């Protein structure tokens, strides 16, 4: 398109003409540079040729329209389209060997395929963190950490392919986890038994804390063995004592993490600026800040917990995190089997006495501090080996990344984007 073409379209003012022509020239240079990059950076390894990737997508009836109308036109795909694309490619290259031979692709193969995909379609390059490789959205070794599971669209699809193999035919079968248990001495057992027998008085708090620390290996082994919350509490009942302090200390030992309450306070204060005036009926600023963060990373398509029909919209949205209960109804609520959440005894949406409900008549009394309640709640998932409810997954990941510093990045794009925004706010404040 040239200047004369624009004038024939009645775009005659000099300012718009210059801007449009400059944009077209930059677009041409971008496409040219992408083509040059594909040629120059193609791996020497001949596996997963780009022409075969493109052919697999074009020949798939369910994906052909997306391939021609979007990928060939350098358009970035939506999340669900990326999942479909990855499914087609993985099934093409790995399907036969996984389903019929139980021969799973290696880490190097999955990484190379991810590199080939972004070479074929540079518009799909998206780093999940600033320092991540360009193919990290499709495959990220150890999720950016030194050890641990990999992440990315390819890793997710290959894991699902394994699940489609009949259980008796799978190459690798789950073990009972006993192979990685640490040795427990008789002295540790004696300390744990002594701790269980002690009364949770203010005078005994330090001695109980030391006893839990000295019998920590037993607690760690129980988590490795996937013991449930009630089994852990039967061995270490004082994890419920002292307003959640013992949970905080146990988390620090398990994750080798420093005290994080100050960081949590700062992040929740920052969140109030994201949506000014949101959740105005929620009295506590820290609960309000957490709800704002949850709203920024809203999870769609997940069924919300059953709640009474007389809740306000704010209370209904908050239900996966916190529920306000009348004192007369507290015993019935605590004795019911729930997912882990907070309870505030008192007037709806107002401050009161907070509890962490662990389910099955197990709860931790926190007191009147909502900040303490939030910190203990999200550490209970690790300390008691609890499954994180889907609606709390994003906020849990954000706290683990930004507050507790035990997670480098999340598998959820909305979490990574919000953490980046908060990091940018921190940097601006420091430089200002």
C-alpha cells in the first residue's frame, strides 16, 4: 500500500498519512526479520521439521480454519486455540509411540518441539517470565526452577496422553512414596509424644515450638506419605495452637522460607489501588485486597461452593475464601465437611473472630487479625498436604510467587501478568 492508495481512500491529512505509512513499513521489517530469524536459528537437529508441523495443522479438519485464517496471517491465538494446536502437533509426533509403545518423549524432545513451534510461528513467542526462554509457554524446564516438574502446553498435553493409556499398560506406575522417607530416631518419636501430651498454655509455647522443630522429620515424612490433615493433627495437635503460629513456623521449615507476613501486608495494600472502590461493603482492608486480586485473576468455568441464597454479591464472590457465620450457626458449620476456607464469626462482611476451617470438625482459631488469618490459611495447604480448591488456585500461586518466594512462576498466565504488574509498581516506587 502506497501514499496514493491512502489518498484514494480519502486519507489526505499529512499526520495520519505519515503514521499509517510508517506502521506499514515497520510491519514489513518485522515480517522480514521473523523470516530471517527462522532461517538463522533453526536447530541443526532434523527432528520435528517446520514443514511437517505446518502440514499437520493444515491437514487437521478441526484446526485447518484456524491455521489459514490466523497462523498464516501472523495472528496470535487465543488460549483455547493454543491448546488445540498443541494437541494436534503432539498427537502427530508423539501419539503412536506413547499410545502403542509407551515410549514417552524426552525432555530434550519436548524442548526442541517447543523451539520449532515458535520458529514456525514467531507471533506465538511469549515468555512466562522475563528471564524465561522464548519457547517457555510451550515448554519450560522445571518451570524455571532448579528441580521439579516441567510446565507449558506441550508438557500438559503429553501428561494427558499418558492418562489415556490403560492403567495396567503404563510404563511408570505410582509408588507408595516410602523410598524417599527420612530416618526417624527413637528420640524424635519421644519428643513428638511429649509434645502431644503438653497443654497449649502461654508458658508452654516456646517448649512446644522447639518440640515441633525437633520432630520435624516425622511431619515431613507424613506429608511424603500423603497423610491427610486429621492424621497429621493426631500426631501434632499443637499445629492448631497459638493462633496459627505453629503452622507458620512449620511452613517455614518445610519450604525453607523466611517470615512473609510483612510482604503479604504490602501486596494487599498495593492491590487496593487496582480497583478503587471495589467490594465497598467488606470492612477489612486485607480481605478486600485479597478479593480484588482474586477478581483480577478470575477463574471461569468452575462451580462455586454451595452457599445460602441470601448472600450479597460481594459475599457470594468471597465464599471460596471466607464466609461470615452467625455465632449460633458456628458449631454446625465447623462440623460439616468443607474445603479449606476462612470463617469470620460475626456480622456479614464485618470484622470478627477468624478461624481457618480445615474440614471434618478441624479448625484453627486465629483471633481478630484478618492478615494473620490469610497468612495461615495459605500456608495450611503445604503444612497439612491439602488440595487447593480451584477458585483459590490463582491467588495461592500469586502469594507463593510474590509473598512467600517459593515459586518462580505460575502455569497460569493471569497470575504471571499480575505479578509482573506488581513488580513494576515496586520498581517504580524504588526509582521514584
